[in-house]
């Protein structure tokens, strides 16, 4: 009887491992990685090393579409997040969804842009460990991040914030204060896709330091954390 149970368990694990990786997961990881590479392509106009070395989590939301509706425009997009683990490595890519109400004049057009968010400490990164998602209120909303290397080593010139925000649009990185551009910004977790890809939820993905929580690690979606690890390097 014990041997039969062991065999059934092994078969179940094999079936999980053999499930195809959802194409949505692969596409979102690739898109996010491409946005990050493009945003970092120009040394004089990219995220400074002073932030890259300190960020505890990085999220990229691609193709955020805004649709004008009378006074307010609705914006939403899908993306990925990875967190720096205690061992210095970056976690697997977890899948998220961002939605917001955009303040603006009446408009009838639809457009899209990409958002890059840097979570600069454990307190802000821990919000991804909540049950289903979180909202940015005005006090905790992302603030515009600096662009270009910070020339001086004086610490007081390095801006301090829990979360820095950027927009990559029209081929260039822009320092954008989301709390002034958008209102009612919220991030929820696409745990249906997370479970289909890894077998676990976002919180488990972002805390899997020893590799025991994630039931499988598809190489097809590793491009995003691999790209983050190229740029977001700890200072020696």
C-alpha cells in the first residue's frame, strides 16, 4: 500500500512538471525583460547605479493601456515582479496586474506605455506578500525616480523613497511621479497564472530562497529575473 501511494505521488509530481508553460507567462516575462533592456540602453539616461544596487524588488508592467472616459481615464496593464532574496539572487518572475484611474482632460484616444517600479526596502517589497494585492495611497504612492548616474558620492543627494517609478514610452526612459499622473493605483496578483506556471502563489515565489517552495522552474520564463540580475547588482 505504501509503495502504491509513493508511486501515485511520483506520478502526480511528474504530471505537474510536464504541464506546458502558459504562453501568457512566457510572453509577459519576455516583454518585461525587453522593456528593461531598452530602458537601460543609454548610460546617460537610465536608472542610476545608486538605486540599482539597493532595490529589493523590481516590477515591470508592460502595455499599460489608458482609455479616456469623460473626465477620468482608466488605465491597466499586466506585468512581472522579482525580489532580491537573502542570498543575493533574484526570485522567479511572479505575475501581477496593475490598474488605476488616470486624472486628465476629456480624451477619446487609447494609448499604452510601460511602467518600471523599484521597491527600495523590505517594507515596500513585503507588500507583494499580502493575500491578494494592495493599493498605493497618496502617502505611499511611487515617486519619480532619478535618471542618469549620480555624479557625487554624497549620500544626501541620492533621493530616498520606498518606491520609485519610471515610464518607458516612445523609446525613452522618463521620470514620472505616478501619484500625480494616476490616482487609485492598485496592484493585484495574477495567482491563476502563477499557479499554472509554478504551482504556487506569488508570496511563495518571492520567498523561495532554498528552492523548496516552487514545484517547477520553467526556463522559458527565467528571462526576466536573469535580465534584472544583469543590471541590479549589489555593491561590493
